[in-house]
C-alpha cells in the first residue's frame, strides 16, 4: 500500500481518480487534503468468500497545520464480470455501512459457479446471513418466520452500524513548549512501569501537542468513591511522527490522595484503571 517513491500529491490523485464516489466527499475534506505533507496507508479489514471479495483500507495524512486526516477506501469485486471497484469515505461508519450492503455480482453463485440460482452451501456473507438475503440482495425470506421478523433484523443491524463510534475529530496540535510539557507529564508519573528514557529522548523533539480526555468517572473502590480520569497527551515530533502518552489520574489510593500514572498505550492505561478499581 505504501510506495516509497510515490509523493503524497500523486497518491491522492490516484486515490481520488479511481474512486467511483469521490465527488461525494465533503468540499472541506478535499480542501484540507490540498495541504497534505505525508501519508500512510494500511489494510483495516478484509472479507473473502467464494463470490464476494471486499477490503477496507485506512489512508492517513499529515497536514501542513499539524493536524491529521483519515480517508477510508472500500475495494470490492461487485462490478460487471467481477471488476474491481473503489469507493472513498471520510467517516469509518459510512464505509462500514457501504460494506454491509455489498452483494456478489448478478449471475454469480456464492459457491463460485455461474448461474442465477440461489446460493447453495457456499460461505455466506455475514451481513447477508443476518438480512436473510441471497446473492442478489434481499428477497429470500424464511417461510417459517413471523411477519416483521425480517424488518426487525434489518433495523437491529442498522442500529448497530449507526451506533459505531465515529472517527475522532482531527487533532489540532498547538506549539507551546511541548517538549517541556512532555517532561512534566513523565516527571509526575508515580507508577514504576512508566515510560523510560527512550520515550523521554524521543519527546525532546516534540514541537506541538494536543491534550484530550478519553475517560472520566466516579466508581467504587475500597469503601469510597474513587475518581478516574484518562488523558491522551499527543505529541507531534520534528520528523512528522506522532507519539502519545496516556495519563491516568485517580484517587484510588489508601489515603484518598490524588495520584498520576503514565503509560505508553491506551490499553495498558485502561487495564491499570481496572486493576486500581478492584484492588483494595
């Protein structure tokens, strides 16, 4: 997905040029992409059955103002004679919804054979199984089902898709003594497994940062209510890379005092919060 000899401008021209729906992208997104300095592409998800192949790719861009922007590309083989098609979305939930609507090209059986009959024992697409649909779309209904069952199943699936958390808004990095801010975050960390010297060395090259709250609540711990807050301190380094510190602030201490812990990734930080909430 990443050609080291391809410029970001060429990459964007190729991406927008092959997408069938590039004209549907918001104008504000296209305008921001004009200032893209660097890019990175990766495979996000993939599904392959006898008749349907689809993949979703994540294209991330670093913009001139220090923020980032992500496009989601859906690639599938539902064109005429199984031709590849490309679609672009600015929101991950929209890409998921589009992927859920894909069906094998007309005239193809899900077992890989040609013909217009119903699928017979081939691997069924997960969403098609929920919708009770054949390879040509909705219409295959369980004769034993009660009226309205199919509609209820459709609405339930649509609800789950729409409930998918949206892609977080692009960060706005602020140049404000960021290296010193990183030093202070690491200095106040009290956990023995806090980030070490290698992370501190990398953060000396931070020239901008963004602080966001990822979690905050009161929950029982010991015999008191303890407060837990999780912050992400995201730093933009001089080489254009991003690095985050995850800070847990809590009062789940023997004397109820305020305590700070810092971790290198979100998962470890959340596991630490769970452990603090359980252990007396």
